[in-house]
C-alpha cells in the first residue's frame, strides 16, 4: 500500500476569502485526483484575526503558517506522538517521542514549545543545543519507530540505528529531520525554563503527571522552516 501524503500550501487572502492549495502525492492510481484549490470563506472576525497574526509574523522578517502547523501537530500528538530531534553531545542525532507540544505566536514570532523531563537523555542534549526539529508523522507508518523512541534511552542505544529511521538534512537548521514525515518544524531555540514544584497550581494535574516530581523543562523554539 502506498503512503498517502497530503500537504497544504500557505493560505493567501484573495477577494476577502482565504484560498489554500492541496496537493496529494503517492496516491493510488485508482483514486487519483488532481491537485485543486480549495476556497474557504470564513467569518469577518476570523479574517481580521488571521490578518493580524500574519502581519505580526511578517513584521518579524518571516512568513510561517503557524496555524497550519498547529492543526497538523495536534492531530499527530493525539494519534500517538511526534519525533523531537536534537544533537547529542557527541554529535549523534537523538530522536525522542513526545506527546506534548504547542505552536503559537510569542514575542511576535511563530514559536513551537516542547516539554522534556530532566530524567530523559534528551534533556542533556537540548540544554546544550541551539536548535531542534519536530518531525510530524500522520497515519500508522511510524508506530514502531515512535514506540522505540519513546521507551528506549539514547544513553544506552543509538535509536536511529535501532529503528532504521531515515534522516534527511534540515532546510535551515543543522539538526536532520525524519524522512517521510508530512511536516517538519525546524526551530532555533529562543528560551528555556525549568518548571519548579511550586509553579503548578492545579492539584489534579500535579497528581496525574508529577506524582514524584521530575518536572519538565519547557523549551521555546522559533519556527524558522
């Protein structure tokens, strides 16, 4: 069975409506359809909000469709996780499966925030890094790889060799991406902040996710590609 990869181009405002282009690659011949433009006419309030977010991002010297990133990222996180890739201190690429991440607009820039516990080997990697990548798979094609990268430690094994993951160069950053994923979020690290026990005010969240501590390091990366 061929893997179906669906991608959407950046939305453009045309005659007061947002127009995006959908293209489908490697689709089976019996159901093949040509790429087509899809016209969406949202509410005026949504248009004003969208214009504001795009203009703010362009003001920072870039044009990143962070809302599109957020939708794809959420689907993948809910379906089983995504890959967070960093460079290990010895230069190896270290992938880890993450189930939490967030994309939005911070400091007038498109930003992806990732969460890493201090007990994980990735913590050692990302505290000394300047860049990271989030590779977003959709569908069931990477279930085994996600399982290994979420349960094994890079301290003990080379997860790239163990899983057979194929890497490809990043477009902007020095960290490679997982080839075959439908979305690659390349980031330059802007800030890191360590959660402290007193920071979390919700008792139910603390009890469910931090019963023994091991609070997350939150890493904010500017999306550069």
